[in-house]
C-alpha cells in the first residue's frame, strides 16, 4: 500500500478545517484525533474476506485495506473484531472505533444513519438454495425457511421486499453469512441471502450451493466512518482509495482474494473435492516430504492440475506422471522413472523450486509464485517473452495481474513474431495458474477441516 507524505496529510487536515469553518477554539476533528493518538481503530468481523488470524499473522481483504490506510496516515492499526453487525455500528456510534471495515453494503437505511467513505466494490445479493431442489426464480416462488444475519443488508432487503406467505424468514446473531451458506449446502436450511463476492469464495468449498435469483442488483461496498461532525476521516479515505486505485495496489489486492474465483464450474469443483478426499490422502506424506520450502498443498494443487493425481498419466506430447515431467526435465532432476509417484513429486518440487529461484529476486510473493507456476506450464523463456510484452504495453512485468493480461498475445502472430521464443499457448498458462489457485484455496480449507484421512501409500511404481 502507498504511504503518503506528512505534507499531503497536513493539506487534508487544513481542508477539513476550512470546510467546517473552525476557529482556534474548534473541537478536534476526527482525522486530527487519529493522527495525534497515532492509532487507527478499525472495527470488523471475522471471515476469510474480512479478517482472520492466518499462519503468519492477520489476513483478509478488509484487514489488508485497513493496514494500508493506517500506513497511509502514518499511524498504528488496532483491529477490533466483533461477532455482530449491530455491535459494530453501536461501537461506531459511541466513538469507540474510527471506522468499520467489514465489506458492508451502503444501503439506503445505513446511509441515512452513518457517513461512508467511497464505494470500493460493488456486490449483488443472491438468493441461494441447495442444488437439486426446486429453483426459485423470483420472490413469489420462495417456499420454505430462510435465515439471514441480524442487522445485515440481507435483512434490510427482505424487509423491503413483498414476500409470499410461503416464506418463513428470521434473523440470527448466532451464525455468520458463511455458516448460513454451509447450512444450505448441508440441506439444513432452504434459503439464505449471500453477497456475490462471498458466494464466489464459498462455492469453492460447497459447490452444491446454487443461485436462485438476484434479490438486489449491484450496490456499493464502503467503510462507515466515525465523523465526529466533520469530514476529516472521510476526506482522507477518498484520497487513500483514489491513490491505491491509481497506482494499481487495489487491483492487485482484489485479484489476490477474488480474481481467481469469479468463474465457477460446478462439475470441476465437485470432482476436485471428491478426488481430494479419496485420491490425495495416500500422496500427502510424499508431498510433505519433498515440498521443502514450498507449501505441500500448493504442490498438490499443481499435481492435480497436471495429472488429476494419476501416477500413470501420460499426455500426447509425452509428459508423464503425477507432476507431468518432460523426459528432459526428469533427467535434469535425476528422476529415473516418471511413473514412480515419489520420484515424480520429488522431481516436480525440485523443478518448481528452481523456477522460483530464477524468477527475478525483486518480485514479491505471491506474484513470484504465480509467475513461476506459469513458467512450469509454458516454459521460462515464454514467460519472459510475456513479461517483455507486458512492459512494452505499459504494464508491470513483475505483477501477475498485469502479465496474465498479455500471456494470450503469445498465440497471435503479430506479437509472437516480435519475441525471442515465438509462439506459445499463453492463454492456457493463464488458465493453468488460475485453476491451481482455486484448487489451492480449496485444499487449504479441506486441510483446516481435517477432511483428509492420511493412510500409508499404496501406490504402484
């Protein structure tokens, strides 16, 4: 995230002073108080797209945005997670927190009570049900039980709608939006309402969740602000979001959390989960043994994309085994039999590690990982050609979000004729990486749920 200068912040403060016509005796503005205290207090709720404690520390889309804003102001960030949306708004109203950063919709009801920063995303609200049930195509066809989070935009939308007597809906403070989607997936609840962004993430775990219809078309997502009667913090938010959109930081962060889950394939997702629970367990000890500094789940996701965890897989081009190694790569990695599961995993891990080392050191993760992964599929030379094209067209060759826009050009003669290594199926490399990102996310969740019953390997060489 971009850090702004003290001068820039001073200008914002001065503008706020002029806007409210303050005198020397004026009350301290919201922004001035945050700067003087040296702390930005942000309220949020727990969730994969908001805030959670990951392996290496706090994570989440909203958390990273909030950390960026605190850095922008030059202050420390304090995060206060709450379990209830109503509690969040109560804490904001009582000035215990400065901002709510929780992916909340700027509904008419909320905008009438609270001040919001700029909209940074748009979401629609979907009525969801379990695959195989009768699909409702509008509110008149809703017939059954529905639960939504208490105080949510979902509850507000239902309160505004003309609902049939056949629908029995309630609000709950006992479960969050992801848990309600899980109840639908397990057949314990007929319907719930889901934000389109959250739904895209959760369907990677529960492909049986289906969309009935759109309850509310796109509406803005923004941060609610403790304004203390002035526009100080809001003005700083407008500047911050303007900066990160202009320098591309926001697009990079959005792609990190949502870019790979927008395209949903029910059959592929379901088959992958079934394979992870049946085919993967005997292979897990081998992935763990040979992954070294690579997350074994990432290596396993790559292997699924390559071979669907079939040790004897062979392609028409002659690549073979769990990691689909070429004959030349296998020789370089000391692999004697590409159809031996352990040798294939060891060779694939070593080859991928070598690609990571050859990606320029200045490139940061996760971009380094996605670029090395593309090289695993298309070759390091073709990847470098794509990076050159990316730079030629004004993009950043060190960012996956930019490079993936130009990889498909390697299929077009007017572009590949200007490159060192020529024609390549660059579009397939993009699909390759995005598929693995989706599989990896699902494996992370399955591992957390302890869905793998690891058995000793019983594999044929």
